[in-house]
C-alpha cells in the first residue's frame, strides 16, 4: 500500500523528492528560508485569528466583517498546510532540522 500525505497525495521518498538533486548547503539554506517563512505565516495567522475572535465577540462589529475574518483565517490555514508540507519535504530531503535562531524572524 502506498503512503499518502495529509492531503491524500502519494508521499515522496528521498529519491523521489523534487529537492533530492540539490546540494546539502543549498538544501540547508532553503530549509532555513522555509522555516523563517513558516514562522512569519504563523505570526500573521495568529493576528488574523485574534482579530476574528475579537470581532466575533463584539456586538458592534457586523456579522459580515466577522465572516470575512473567519474566511480569511480558514484560507490562511489551507495555505499554511501546503507550506508545512513543502517544509516537511525539504527537511526530509535534508535529513535534519537546521538551527535557526529564534530571534531571526525577518
């Protein structure tokens, strides 16, 4: 039986990865970049989520605005899933998680 990703697509092994042809230093730089992007997206997603929660609990905010924020948050979650799967594939090809300073978000 073939392994599948969370989205139901066939899982790629190291040999079949689109990143397998890259050199280790290129993969590491790509992984660090993807991790930083992941952190940036998480921060932005959290801000949208908090705004959605605030709007949902505020009777002065229209339901249309709250719905728009909810839709934005859900769309961001789908985007985050795709980015997370790509990051996972990069890390699988690299074979380890590189050190990324926690203060380096930009």
